[in-house]
C-alpha cells in the first residue's frame, strides 16, 4: 500500500481586481489538450480567506496515516477516506460528480503513485481543436502563420531548458499529461516553488471540473530517451529532479466560466499558477533543485513589438509520443477571439496536444529571457499555436499565490 500524506487544504475566496475576478484553490490539477481550463475556488488572506492547514502538523489518521486534524475534517466533509483514496478511490469520481464550487479543494500526496511506467503510459491529450474561422472579424487578427516544424530540445534537458517539465494528472478518461515551467517567486528570491501552466491544465472549463493527483516533473526524461528505451527505466532516470505535487493552484474565473474543449471565450485567460511541494522532502526548493527559474513578464510588449517567441513542450498526440521535449521559435502574430478580450499571441508550430501549458519565452525588458505566455489552443491540423498575453488578471493570480506562501 502506498503511503499518503496531505499537500494542503484551503478555504475558498474570490477577489475583484480592476473589474475581473480570480479564483484560487489548492491543487488537484491537470490537463487535457491544447484546449483551455482553470483552477478551483480558494482564497488568500488578502481576499478574506483563512490560512491553509500546515501539512506537517501531525495527527493520527485512518490506518495510521498522520494528517492534521483540520485537514482530516475537510477530507471527511468531502466524503474522502484516505485509505480508499490511496488505493484508487479517486478513479470512481464520475465526471458529473466533480466538485465545481467546493469550499475546499484537497490534493493528498500519494507517494510513488507516479512511477515511471505510469508516467510513460499516461494518455496523450485529446487533439487540440480550434474553429477554422477563429478570429475572423473579431478585433485584430493577423493572417494564419506558416507552420514551423517543432525541433527536439537538446538533451540533457536540464542544461538546455532547466525550467521546463511535464505535468501528470488523473481525469475522467484516465491519466493525462501537460507541460509547464518553473517561474521565479518575488517573495522567495532563489527559492521558488511556483510553476506556470495553462488554465486548462487544472480545470476542464465550464462543463467540467477539477482534475486529480496533479504532479510536476522537471526535466522529465532528461536524457531524451525514446519511448521504447524508457520501458523499465528507473524513477531517477525519468524524474531526476523528483516529483512535485501541487498544493495550491490559481487560474482565471474567465476560464472557469467560459473555457471548453475548443478553447472558447476563455482562451485569452487560459493561464494558471501552481505552488508545489516535493513528494520526498530534501530541504531544497524547486528552483534550488533545478538550478533555475524564469521571471514572468506581465504587460509584455504588444505583439508587433515582439521579435521572437520560443515555445517549449512535451507534445503527446501523433506524430509525437509525449516522452521528449520539443521547441518552436517564430515571430508572433495576433489572434483575436472576441473584440472585448485581449489579443492572443500566435506562432507557427507543429507541436500537438501535451504541449499545452508549456512556456513561451521572449526577451524581457532587461534583455534577458522571460516567460510571456503559455501554449493554450491550436487547430486540428497542428500548424500553429496561440497563447494568452499576460495582463492584470494573470498578474493578480500570480501575486496571490506568491503572497500566500511568502515567508514559509
């Protein structure tokens, strides 16, 4: 039987910032494809929420599991038996039963759940879907870019893109995958535990709910082995910098309310921030462990002023298999889904589902690389990708997560 321990529990709370709301929730997070989604309800002290329960406060739980008394009560409120959860009870959560407006969101850490074979067998996300007429007559949209062939990232990945990694989660269709990026935390210089991904990597949107057992693996398959060579690989080979579970997540209300299998109106707000904790404690932060983190550039230059964006991800839909990292570099164009919403970045790229949530990097104001977006949507033909431009909503979400864990 796998040991289990809680990541955290958190009360819900929503705050209004410049007329738009953000939702924050502890992380049962995940992803489908190059569509969009968001994270769950929650809150921070600034918005009137209560502090999270410290996962290290011991109290005997069922079967000898040690969990905080308050967290054990929260689990009971949701009808969660930790022994049954550990042994796979989360598989029985029907899609229609997924909690959308739960006051608390729980993500117990199940040690060794994500073993190498389970990671390797995680299903490819559904094909990215976008309306062929996307953006026509809706604000400013540039001509469809020419496809840019995705190129393999040079291995070892830790030397080429140390901030990049892969997200694993369980959804109603089984184990799924996504991509993500380690980002700097201004409240913890040099010691960040924050990860940037797409909103649809934590929530299925207006007709879905929260995903389960979210975990981030930096530099997944660091040596760039083929799927065949990964059979029988050790956990150290597949996850050389450990497995990090999401204990808090935040995304936009717009994605929760409007996101869907085809991106929908929520796509311009398809971003999310995870706070993570190591499955096996080492005393080091995620940033210290991988040796790097990217700053996030909010209110990045308008599309015409950006010379080039490089997108990184682990595409899993054919012709890719999700085991290796790829990149596309292109000068971005503009994509407008709705004249009232922010214009999105769009680049030519042949990456497919599974690259969702992967970081888009450009030269920042200081002349150094900075994260300016993430993979959100793309067409069935996989010739281009689009990502949100990070504005006030994204900055508010990022600040809430950073502030929540400041000083810890």
